[in-house]
């Protein structure tokens, strides 16, 4: 996983480095909104992939492009001093909102995913609310845990690749279902890690005062 993560990170960095100079006059908020719209397109692809397995390959490509947009969003704000509370908020929320659209599409495509899918979406909403609480309280958000990027994207890409063959050859394993299970387990672990960090930061501040 670490080797794949490093290779994916290099590809993302190459894409960002190529696009960054072209986005000098771009508002990072527009990039965040574009990320959400791109997430909706990706969600539609995954919806139809349930019926046409080859579309998962397109989904893998779109997920990789989305990672580039997500990184570009952050770098535009930092490199060109366009950081603001609103921009930071959108940068924080846009990937999570895109993932929620993705999971809604997966659930609507196959109601067998309903139970586990609703729990997975609830975990994602909990992560959004937790990050918002940290942002409002003035603490830096540390995106750590099993569900941080690019681990989440790598897991989805791997699950999508395997799901193509599972659907074509009628394997008894549903890798998209396993991905949703991983979202729940990894999400809960991520929430615990971030809560622990936020709790330690709060205690440290009180001690220093």
C-alpha cells in the first residue's frame, strides 16, 4: 500500500505542478466547487458501473483526477496567498461532500448496499461535523487516520478494479460492499484519532494559560 501511495503521490504532484501556474488567477473557492461537481460526475459513473462493470475503469481514472483537483485546491490557496476562512471551509468540506455523493449513488444503484451505505454516510457526516468543530474552535485540522487521502482513494480504486472481475465472472465477493465496510471501520478509527488530537490540543492550551 505504501509503494502504491508513493507512486500515486508522484503522479498527483506532477499534475498539480503542471496545473498550478495556470491557476494563478483562480479563486480556490471555485476549485473547491469544481471538485464537488466533479464528484457528482464520478458518482454518476459509479451508479451506472453497477450495471456496466467496465465503467469502474473510468471511475478509477476519475478518482485519480479528483485527487489532483483536491491537491490543487490547497496549493492554489497557499502558493498565491488566497487563504481565507471561507476557502479553508470549502477545501475541508468539498472532498467529504464528493464522497457522500459517491456513496449515495452506490446505494441508489443497488439497495443491497442500503444498510451498510447509510452507516458509511453517517460516519462521513460525523467526520465533517468533527472537522467543522475543530475549525470553529480555532484548532488546526490534522487529516490523520485510515480514511485520510490518498489511502481512501487507493482503497476505492483497488475495490473498483476487483469489482470489474467480480461482476463479469460472478465472484461471490462484492468489493464495493467491502469498501463501504472499510469506510465505517476506518472512519470510526479516524474519528478517534482526530478526537484524541483535538483533546490533547485543548488540554495543552489550558495548561499553557
